[in-house]
C-alpha cells in the first residue's frame, strides 16, 4: 500500500524516519503559535514559492507575465487573488510546463487523482514533500490520541494504493509496515468482510483511517452478525464526506470517537477535527486555503500547497466546496477551521423550486438518520425535476423505507421533484475507490 510513500522511503534509505519526525515535532509546536505569527510565516512561504515557480517553471512565468504580475507584487495574502486560479484542466494540459526545472527525475514522483470529481488528474511531487505530508498526517493522528509507533489500520478503497510489485519489500519498508495494516475495502462481500473482521481482531489497531462508505458496510456487517470488534482509540475518516448517520454508527459499533479529516490526492492531509469536533483545523503552516465566495458563505476552495516545490500548486481550484468557520477553538490551537458540512462540488442536488443547491450530506441525513433502514442507495439527478434512486436489496424488504424516501423528497422539494426507485444487485464504487451517494447529471 501507499506506493508513492514506498518510493520515498527507498529514496531516503535509513533516514526516512528521522526526516518525517523532524517535521512532525515542528508541527506539534507551531499549532499553538500566535495566529498573526502563523500568517506572517505563511506569507513568507508564499512569496518564496512564487519566486521559485516564476523562475523555474514555464507555466508560471508565462501566466504571471500575461497578467502583468511579478512575484514582488504579492505583498499580502489578499494580493494572491491577483493570480488566476489553477485548474485541473491546466494540470492535464500543461503538466510538463508546471514541473520545476530544478528537480531531477530521481527527486520527484508522479501520481494521479482517482477521478471522483469526474476528471482524473496527473501531478508531480518532490520526494521530500511526501515526508512533510506524512508528518502532517501524524499530527492529525495525534489529535485523535495516537502516538508514534502505535498500530494504524487503513480501511482503504483506492486500488491504486495497493501494489503487487512489493512482494519483497526492503528492510526499511518492512519495519514501517509492521505497525501498519492496509485492508482493501474497494470491493466488499460477506466473505471478504469476514476476513477483514478476523484481521482487524488479530491486528488490534490503536487507530483506524478509513473511507466512510466502506467502513459503513463493515460496521453493518459486524452488527448484523453480532460481532463485537476490537475498539481502537479513534477512527479518522478521509476521502469522502462523513455524514452524521455514519459518525453515529461508527461510534456505536467501534466504541470510540470519530474524527473527520479533509484529504486530497494532490495536497495530502489538509485539515482535521480536533477533540472538540467543531470544524476542521487547516494545516496552515503547509496549506493556504481561500474560498471563492462573495458573502463569506460556501464557495469553491482554492489551495496553495506550500510544501511541493517540484510542481507548485498556486490557487489550485480543487473542486471541493466549503466555508471558513469563524471563532476561536477551545482546544487552544490557533489554526483556522473549515466547515465541511457542504459536500464535494458535484455532491449536491439542484432544487426545482428555486435552484437552491442542497448538499448530499443534508439529503443523506434525512433519508438515513431520520428514517427506517434501507438498502445501499445512490441518488441520480438526471433532470431538473427528477431523481432516480438506485437501491440494493428488494422492493418487498424496503417498503417502509420507500415510503419514507418519497415523503422526505416531497418535503424537501415542496412536491416538485419526481422520484423513481430502481432496485439493483450492486452499486459499484468509482475508480478512485470512493462511493458516490449523489450524482448530478444536469448543469
């Protein structure tokens, strides 16, 4: 698992552990620094990144010249708005032009997104950037009670993170993975779930990092079969939007707290809940986040990655939506917080009543948490006033659930949304390993 990280460990040899932990211990200190200090240091890092991007990449030299901007013109965080956003289309069409000429081939590695937003995107990172990303993950893990050296189980859906090429890993990788167990959860059936239950019990993880949709199926299997699993210190959910139904299910089934974490393939671990569970703290020492909005509400996220100099991502429109959560956190950390109640950019339904965008988390909450249990389902908006709901199981087993769904949809959309329910044997995962609850096929 984690092929890119394996490559990084091989590149650094016996020094991999010390490099990660150097960054990790630094991040433990800076999270409580004065917010003004964090902002000043972040601005210095952005200026440095801009100079580097302008001097060493074809793309940014051309883009800044076209807009009449020089790196020296960026004197505040607000000035960054003068630079046009970077898009996934830019990454796909200008990949080589975005790569810094200061890195040799053995200092970088290629990776790509899973395509859950509709477009798989290739990108490049420096090897040391991965050490910083891993240190950020470790800090978020520590907020959930984990300590370095404790066992982590990855209940993981992206198949690209599982390789058949590492049958004989070197001593460094073996040492690392003695404390790690990765279970492929992108394809699940009763036989596989039974195997996972046994491996979970034997491994006894201190911490679990999981995709919510896959962990939901595992939790439901355990409950249906009266299996009481080993209880970790905490569960951290990643890769998908966590809804309240899932949080409650996990906390009851595994008897531990659940922490939501915002992670992307391109930028790594960007934000996570602390033990207050009131928004997600952004790793501001390494990530600058802007929200494209005119009224301080939900908007598209723009990410500037301060650790990847091999292929600078400056004001990268990552195709996620959120808003900044105002106010201090009682945990004492000064890092700003995101409110991720909104879902992925494609994960909402457009109301035929007034064109309001209703987030998938809201819809799923009403359908799952406030109604009778139904089979696994997917909602597809194929017309402005029509939803097709694909549901696993049989019609006879879901009569109460069907009635609840129709009542809920009528209430949410004031009777102006038509709904058809189609029963299917299986609802597949996306190629990225994620499960798409909501799919919108209209603009």
